[in-house]
């Protein structure tokens, strides 16, 4: 009888697999006929603390039920686990059916596990599905995986076992319904050897001694949550804080490095509670823990009650990694993950197509709450250049995507990964910021708090959010909100508004089109948007009022602004609060530049000064204006001392200067010296106690640029202060500035050897990396290559980093460095350990080539030596094509800029006349308008 039944189930399984294989496309979604309410999960580690092993034992009892008739199959997920046996029980604990492993059906592509039943499940009856299985302790960073570290005092290898269930990796740890909308509670039990301790999402209830130096830790039941939020860590970690409320776990030797991060955590959680008007404990969990790991796929993960961070995110070593930038990194990450307790954990998206509904909010509040807690970092201003302007570049490419994708389009693991990008994080944060500023802070806060309250422990899609935004949106705003929300969440990209002025400077006309970095790349150029219009003028330079003057309807061709009196200039998109670019015609742009060049910059907000710079560079990139006109506009920077506009300038300048030839860079150095006059005079090269955080960032940026482009005064003063710093009693540069300062010093003859000696004597690993990069800034490239890179670097990564530093920090030497490397290419290949790595090094270097002569040298080398590289020769051929494209682009696009720099710096030249400037601007505008 048993044998006959086994043959029957085997035949049925084969038929089912055949049916699935012949389907047009795999179905990755579960049918929701059966839903779980509780997972009682036991994980047992087989090895000991010195060798935890590659296999774990698992047992899970899933409480479930159905509300459907004729359910003869339970379909859930499992991946890379071996199920030994399974049973189905009723609520009383009576065995309903024993399902042997041979009857289970596993679909590899979709990770679906089908449990066939002899009898249909009864509607609304509680069942318990019980699995015993084994799984793999992964070597990657998905599911349950192991990482090792070397204990500093003993040199002994230590192990940490931890989990990363997001996106769909819970199924690698236990059979489960691994979709975000299928929530349940979890009761976790961790079996471990002595020497380890375990933590999970909730507080430890008890530990039982199983004998033979084995223990089981039993944890409290979690709130109702998605499978991807389950987590546990098995380690020898030590905790800072109250392990019943708030604690951070890390290696014992790193305990003193968690003081700052713990202080941030103590402030961040109450700040979130105040912002969302709900206590963390009221969400359903009494405990919030942070744990570190030497290796992780992301900076951090928001598991409910057990956030996991990469060590570098939250560890701060005094004198080495305790600079302002590190503190900011820690603040932002902790606030980000704390925000997820509300956005993502309590209120969870229904499907992965709506990732932005939690990642966008977490990114937004990371800056908003971070700024409220630590205003010295000015995160409100930094958001504009670090998030808005950054994602505008991505969102103008054909690889972009809408924030909200149709559920049907996000099915496979690759589809899900696709949603975890800058659009779901940064763009969504920008759009949320836009909503908040348009609604007003009070209205937005009430909407969000209502949304969180009414959807607690539930799953949502965008309309569930929009309901509350619409409820609290100001009634006097004339706008179709459904269309407005849809335009920026369901459409990719964003608009550019063209602005002109007429009727004696009283009538401003606005036109819109989609902004694309490459209009011929297949993107839809016809998309239009409902655009909120905010502005300030020279007559009313109010850059704080973010209430929209009007909404530019997508079906309207021209929107008009009537001024009561003639105006000189108008700035749209105050504080770059809304998500679009602005292109001004020549008269307006000229007047804006005049205002910026005055003391006080015409009261134009720092964010808008950065916006103007960033927009102009992007318009030049697509050919709407010429780079020469952008560089002329940037002359105003000679009076600019603020970090935010300078950050925007340098972010774009690096792309242009990378395409200038060495002789052309000489002219750029003079230009750079002139436009940095005010900021360099204010900041200098030496740090001061009265520096603000952004002063520290700004000096680091200015000195890095000025010294790299051979500014005499910069290099002279750095060298002088470096000599003074060698005194045993002298203060080191701050961690934020140290690499730039030492790098600049290393460019001066003889001082590179001193920096290298400091590197050799340093024992701190982070500091050694910094000093290695700094020493590699030397202009004595041949000695550094022979003595340091070939003979004193320990890893391939270190060698390649050193090589890149040499030519990136000394762009005028790139040809000489290239010739040195290729004259004995076998020597480099031997040092790097492979021809593949060698091809990568040359390919990366070639991306900095700017002349036809360099292209010829590279081509001749490849033709002569390609056989040495085997399959990696294709890397070189691809790089050669890139060199040709880059040089061709510069020849076509930078001619006027080169002439401008040469003319500007000429002995008899005093700069282009105003008439010439206006002529160039008008020519570009006319050319652009003809393309419309």
C-alpha cells in the first residue's frame, strides 16, 4: 500500500512539473489561498565557536488556515534547503497527514514549494504545518551566512553567523510564505554551542542547557511582520546599553568605538517617536538593538528590533575615524533605519513594486530628523546637492524607471533587485520633500501620522498614502492631485521649464518638456508633468516661501506669470524644493549672474545658487548651451564662499576637466585660481577651531582641487604646514582633512618619502589605507611604482588603488605613467597576479586619456600585446573605443571652452566682452529653441 501510494505521488509530481515547464512564463506569486499567522522556528548550529560549520538544522511549525474551499495544496517558498520530513496537524495537535519528502514538489525557478494534501483543508480551521530540514550556512551574504574576523589582541579567527532575509532570502533559512504582504508572527529558538551568544528581533525569554556544551536561546514572539524582517545574530559580541530596551552589539575589542553611535541611537529613537507621534514600543516591540558585522551586502538593514550595520557605519575610533563626515554617516544611517520601524516594519508595502513607500520615506527622514538633531551638519542644504542633483542625473537616462511600477512587471528576483535603486531611495525622498514643502509642514505631518496610524501592521500601495495627503492638502491649491501624484510616481523622468521674459520685463512665459541626457536613447520625450511653480524676484527676494504660486498643468502649453512692475531677474523652484530643472533665456541669466556677483549674491538662496550651477552644466552636456557660457557664469564664484554651491560646481567640473588635455589644464589652473579667490582667502589650508562642519568639508574640497591642479600658493602653504606638523607636539590634521593634506604634501619632492615612512610605521589599518593613498599622490611616480607598489603593497586592491592615485592626482603625468607601466607590462601583470587585473588597470587609466597621441599609444600597445591578455584583450579593445569616443566628444564639445580659457588667460586679453558673452548665450538659446 505504501509503495503503491509513493509511485502515485511520484507520477503526480512528474506531471505537475511537466505542466509547469510547458507554461508560457513562470508564476512567481503565491495564490494566497493559505495564509500563516505564526512561525515557530528553531535553528541549530552544528559546529562550535571555532568552527560553526557549513550546515544548520532547522525545524519550523507554521500555524495557518484557509478561507477557500477545495484547497488540496499548500504552496509556499523554499530555496537551498533540504526538507527531511513534514506533517500537518490540526489545532488540537492531532496528526492530519504525514507528507513524506518525496511527495513535495519544488520549482527551482520560482522557489515554490508545493505540499500536496490527500484531503482538502477545512475553511477557517487552524492547522500547523511542520517541517524538519537542513540548510546551508552561506558563504555569500544572503539568508544565514558566516563571516570571520581576526581578534586584535590574540590574532585568533572569530566567527559571526547572521542573517540577511531581504529581499527574498528568508526562504533560504526556512520554508515560508516569502512575500511582504503575507505577514505573521515569529517565535524564534536558536541552538548554539557554548562560547556564542544569540540575539534576535525580540528580547530573550530564557536559555536552556541542552547538555554537551549546547544551549538554546528562546525569544519572545515578534509583532506581525513580513518574512524579510526576521533576523538573528550568533556571535561573541558584547553589548553597550540596556539589553532589554536599547543596545548596540559589536566585537568586544570595539566596545569603546560605539560610544558615539549609541549616543545617536539614544537621541534618534525619541526623535522618531516625536515626529510620528507614536512610541516605538506601541508599534509592538519593546526592544531595539543594533549589531555590527565585518561584511554585509548593504550599509545596514532595518530588521524589526535588530538592525544590522556594517562595522564602518557605526564604529568610531578616536583620532582616526571620528571626523565630521564619519559622524554624519553614522547619524544618517541610524536615523534611516529607525525610520523604517514605522515605514516598512509597521506599515509595509504590498509588493516590491512599491519599494519607494518605505525607502523613500526613510531617506527623507534621515535628512529631516538628522538635521533637527544635529543642525551643525546642515543636512537640509546638503540634501539638495547630495540627493536632488545626484538623482536628477540618473533620472534623465533611459535606464531610469518610475517610482511605482505595475505589480505585474516586478516578478523575478532580478525585477525585485531592480527596484532597489536610486529612484526608490533618492528620487522618492525628493518627491516626498516636494509634497511636504507644498502642503506645509503641519499639514504634511498630520497626513503622515494619520497614514501610519490607520495602516499599522498592514500592507499598503500608493493610493493608501495619497488618501491622507489629499485629505490634508491645502484647499486653496488649484491642482488635480491625482494627476500630480501620478505624474511624478508613475511616470519616469522629470521636466525642464524654459523661462523667457517679455513686455518690458513684466511677462514671464514658462514652457515645459521632459529633460533627457540623450534624447535619442529611446526614452519617451513626450511625457509632461503637473509642475508646482515657486519663484522669487529681485523685487521680492523671498527664498523661504515654498507655497506654490500656481501649478503648471501638463495639458497647458504655456504658463504665464504677470509682474506688477518690471523685474530684473526671476528664480524658479525656490531652494530647489520641487523636482525639475530651469532653463533661463539670455536676459534673465545675465541679470542673475550680475546679482550673484554682488556682495550678498542678491539674497539668492544657497540652494538656488547650487541649482543654477548644476542645471547649467547639465544643459551644456546635452548641447542646450556651450560649456564656455557655463564657465563664464561660474566667474561669480570668485565671491562665493559657501560649501553647497561649490560642491555643485566641483561635482560637474570633474567631468569636464577629465576631458581637458595637459596643456589645456594649465589654462584651467589659472581660471580655478581666480574663481576660488574668496573661498581660498577665507579658509586657507590650515584648520581652525572655529570652523563649521561645512567649512571643514569646503576646505578639504578646495585644497584637493587647487593643489591637484598645481596651484603654487596652495602647495607651498601645505608643504610649510606639513613640515611644522612633523614636530612631535603638533596636532594632526582632522580625519576629514588628513588624506587631502598628506596627498598635497606628497606631491612636493622629498615629502612623498616622509608620508610613505609614516605609512610604514602606522599600525592602524584605516590610517594605513589613508596614508597609502596619500603617498601615492607623489609626482615621483617611477620611484613610487618600483619601491612601493611593486615591493611594499600587500594586496592587489592596494596596488591598483596606488596606481590610480598617481595619475588621477597628477593628470599632467598620465602619459609618462602609462609609458612606465607598459614598457614592462609583464612586471605589472606579475604584481597583480593576472592579465585580467592588468587589463582592468589599463582600461581604467585609459578613461583619463584626452589626446589622439595617447589613443595612438594605446592602440599600438594593444595591437602588439593583445595575445598576452587572452580573453581579457576585449577589455582593452573596449577601452580603446571609449578613448576614441571621449576624445571625439571633447573635440566636438569643448572647443569654445578651450578658446575661452586661452583668451581669458592671454597676456593681452582681459576676458570676453559683455557683447561677446551675450552673443554666445543668444546663439545657444536660438539653436535650442529651433530644436523644439
